[in-house]
């Protein structure tokens, strides 16, 4: 239960989100963040990368969502948000 209550730094939160989204760059995630998330039982090693544990999934689901992000966080919605960000930076 400690994993649900322990405060996470903003960087650890980003790492948790990236693991949750199946980041293909898992090997580039900060080792110290991965280690802490493992200690909190929020993630576990799997197939050369990391995945959320059931506790980690619960913690991830409780994280605040950006206003523009769909509540389901579907890949299509995420693609649209990223496209909008890229487009806005090209202007």
C-alpha cells in the first residue's frame, strides 16, 4: 500500500506514465526513477523492459490527467494531442 501513498517527484511520475504507456525507449528511462518505482512495487521488470504492477496501474489511474487528454487515454486521442502540439510548435 505504500506505493499508493508515497509522494512521487514530477520526474518519477513522468517515468510511471511512460512505463504505463509502454514506452519503447524504456532503456532510456532514468535508472534511479525505475529503481524507486520498483521499490514502491509500482512497476516490475518484464521482457527486457518494465510494466506496471496491479498497484502501479491503480496509482497510474489516480494520477491527474492533462485537460486535453481523453479520459480513456486511447492511443488515437494521444496521437491527436501530439499532432496538435507538433503543429503548434511549427507555427
